[in-house]
C-alpha cells in the first residue's frame, strides 16, 4: 500500500528517542530529550583533525543547521524512475534530533535493519539497531529493538551496520574504535576489530562471493577476512594515515576524507567498491584486489564545493555524499547527500566503467523556501534493485520504488538510454522478420546481378 506523507519539522521544545515513540518496543531505554542548541556536524568528527586544504577544513554553514518552522517534503523529480512507497518509520513521527545512521536490507525490502542515534547536544548520544519487518499484507512495518543501546559523549557514534548471516550483525562503532559483532538472537557482543588495528570505523560492505568484509574509516579502507582475529593486523586496501585526496594505481598512495561505503556499494562480481568520499565531495571507485582508486564523478574546484550540480562526471558537484548503492548490473549508482538534501542518479557507460551523467532525481526541500533543505544520512538498495531505502537526520526512512524498465542499461550496443529507445523498434522489427528480409535481399540482389550481366552482355555485343 502506498503511504503518502509530508515531513513536518516543527521543532517542539522537547523531543525524545525513538524508543518512546514506537509502540510495542521493549528495550526500556530512552535518550535524553534535550533540544538541539548548537550546530552539530555528524559527518565531520569534531575530535579528528582534518588536513589543511580548502575542502576538508570547511565548516559548512548549512550543515546540521536548526531550521525555523518549516514543512519539508520529499520531492521526486523523476517520477518515471522513482515512486514514493512510504515511510518505514511512519509510526515514529518526525524527530529532529534522531538520525538514521545506516540501513541494511535483507531480501527484497521485507526486512530492514537500521542504526539510529539521538544526536541532541548537551547530553550523551544514544544509539541502537532496530529491525523493521513488513507485515504480510504489506500494510506497514513492525519494528523491534535488536542491539544496543550504546552511549557516547562525542560526535563519533555507531556509524554503520552489516548483517553477514541470519544471526550475526557487524556494527561500526566509531565512538569506541571498534567493529562489534552482535548475535541478534541473544544480543551478546564481541569485538570483531579493535582501535589498535582499525580506528574510527565508519561503514561496512561484504564481498559477494568471498568471506571478506570491507571497512571504511576516516582516511582509508580496510579488507578484513571474516575469520579475522582481533590480535591480527587487517590489510589496508587503500588510503593511509591522514585525510586528503589523491587517486593512484597503488593503494598506499590513495587518500580519502571520511569515505563511506555500504551493504550495496560493491559490484556484483566483487571487483569494484564504490565510495562516497564525504568530505571530498566525490564518488570514487576502488579495485578490491589492488586498492587502485579513481574518481568517477565530482569536482572539487570552485569557491563553493558543496553546491550540488548535475551534468557530466567532471562537471557534476556533490554536497557531502554519505550513502551509495550500485545496481546488480553495475550500470547505475544512487547517491544520498547530507548537505545537498538530494538523491542523485549516476549512469555508467559500461558495467563498473566510466560515468556518463549525474542527475538529481529527488530532493528534500521546504515547501515555502527552496533554499532550505533536509539532510539524507544513508542509502541502500533491496536485493532485487526494486526499492531504494534512504535515511534522514529527522528519523525518516523513505522507501522508494525503482522502476526497472527506466534504469539505465549499459554495455556493448547500448551506449545510452535515448539511442536504445529510438532504435528499439527498428531492432525488434529486424529480429522478428530478419529471415524474410535476408531472403528478399538475396532475391533482389540476384535479380540485380542478372540485369546487370544482361546489360553488360548487350553492351559487349554492341
């Protein structure tokens, strides 16, 4: 059932954690209900020094800003591609200080796991992982608590989640410098990695065929076997100490600044890992074998690098991209922006190849003031590419239906969608009637040759 809704950020005097809002939850823990009193930058860890360059040291005026009373709504620009299928957290209302940090979808959107954090200032930050299960009739999701709570005193919190089997959940706990392993049946926790070997973890992705997990941190990407022992040293796939920016064919000389990956950020064959390089405002691609990294789309040049702009890859601009997912065929990327308040559609020339175009397909904007926007925090795809799930910084988890027929198809013989639509009828006609067409060509060719030969013979006789 399609659910229509409008986000209303009315910022009442007091808001509490999601545990007090969703009925039927039994965790018994609630976050502090204090109102936000200063700007909060959840995607720039305030206790981490960033490099001295024009991009990474910026403190954006719009990041984490407290909006006046405004009504924010999800506006879909490409209705042929996306349709609003509702809000997974519809019973939760709009909670300005609760962020959906990361999302993991199991199956085709019937089960959704999400990490949520109450980021109000003036008190500890409380984070939990919850599970939303679609009702048999598709009338809504039932939500229950499966991990946490964890309390933090800084802006570093639980940042990412990854379900690696039916019972085992990995949690990138940046605030405690650890990747936790949680049994969601018993809620028992152990350390998968520790800060000595992998500090400040942000997001996670699993290789589709190998028992390997990729973990992004503030300045690099690690490749960790699932049988990893905490006393071991994980492999650094790409990046090195210190945030910055550089592409390279050698993983050790690559530089990132707050890179984020996700459960659907790796190609179907596992060869390419897609990265939303948040503080560099870029989309990058990492070779999962060598660590070689290249920039696919985005432009760091200009006075205002955080302004979103559509267009070809070298001209497009992203505004703190924080969530990324690739379709199963490797031809489409979807990107969520924190400061831009936009969902971007990136089309590829060939599977896991170069980018053709960046296009804004949905935004979260004020109904009365187009300069005021909301913030997306995370994004992923269902297993069948049929649904996008996008989290926000005000406790919304959008579910968007993706029209498969409109998705870009790339590779040999399909350079772009327009040529495919313009010439699809001609190809279909040829495929259907090619036997008769070939026969006619042969017949007319033979007749033409006979006439030509007859004419030539007459000329020779003359």
